[in-house]
C-alpha cells in the first residue's frame, strides 16, 4: 500500500497539468471575487467597520474550501487512468488485497490534496496580513484551522474517490469533473453567499457534507475581523455569508458530520469496487 501511495504522489507531481489543475477552482473563486462579486459584496456590508476585510476573509475561506475539493479531482483521476490502461487490473490480480490497493489510491489522493490545501492556507494568511491589513491567526486558531482543513480534505477525497469508482475511462471522468468542480463551489456557498440563494437551494447547501468544513473554515478566518461596533448587524451578516448555519456556533456537530460522511463515502467506494470486480 505504501508503494502505491508513493507512486500516486510521484506521478501527480510529475504531471504539471494536474498540479496546475488543482488550483483551477481557487482561481475561479478569485476571478469571481475580483471582477464580479467583490465590490457589490463590500458595498452591501457597509454597515460594518471593516467590510473589505470581512469579504476578503470570506473569499479566502472559500478558496481554501474549493482547493480541498478541486485538488482531489486531479489526483483521483490516476485511478481512472490506470483502469483505462489496464494497470489497475494488474494490481487487482496481484496477491495484495483489493482493499489495500484501493486505500493506496485513496491515501495518495488525500496527501496530495492536503499538501495543496496547506499551500493555499499559507498564501491566504499572507494575503490577509499583508494586503487586507488583518491580524495573523493565533496558534490555537491555526491548530483548529489545520484540523478542520484536514477533515475537509479527507471528506473531499472520500467523496471524489466514491465518484471515481464508477468510471473506467478518463475522458468521461474528465467531462464529469468539469461539471462537478464548479457545482461543489455553489453547493458549499463559495461562489455565491448562501443567504442570497433560494430557500430550496439553501436547504441543499446546508445538508451537503463539505459545506460543514467550509463553514468552519470561514468561522475561523473571520473570527478576528468583526469589532464590537459590528455586533448589532453581525449575526444576520454571518448567516448571509454562511459563516454560521441555522444560528448555531457549535463546532462539534460540523466536525461529526465531516467524519461520518468521510467514512460513509469511503466505505461505499470500497463496496462499489468489490461489487464491480465480482461482476467481472
């Protein structure tokens, strides 16, 4: 299994297109913010003391969340490519158990996404401190941000791994990823503030597992940007931007959702692979 993890890491970072593609979702988010949403959002939050800083941190939290998902798309495609080239079949007929082979693919995807997301977190903090004139997160805040990002990456990897388990051709999988990447941006409230969506769409967003991770990332990054003067307008704005969901500031419930969803998607992916192999 360790050899498969190492192989996945090596092949991914040798593929420049895959590495660049991992940042596409983040770039889309930044372009939307700079050219379309940025000014209108800042103007709508003019009642706050630092509306630009609030919008910057909200946007960068979305960039981190999107990166955790989009980076898995490029790395998990290795499994689909191996299926198409029959390399996957060679692995499956080897003495190694199918579960270990699949976990090798999964953990390489997870580690790649974690590395990409960590880079994005560092860049986001530099942006907040140097360009947005915000404050650096404290050590406990950094620790919580890393934990939440790790769980979000784990959930994203399990979800994409489950999706990829249905595909055997890289061209059809690539078509699917071009759709599911932007879709995740909307389902997590990254491209458009959750409060501006129709009520039905808000319900879908709230129950989408990855939203829990993105909401927690927003909450951590925006923790230092609101002042005492913002208190009267703070709660409705947090609901509008998806910093708080359903008026709850609880941390344990979103974390529990991420953990449960991760193992559910991973178990379904392993079951689906075994089901397909038995049919063959």
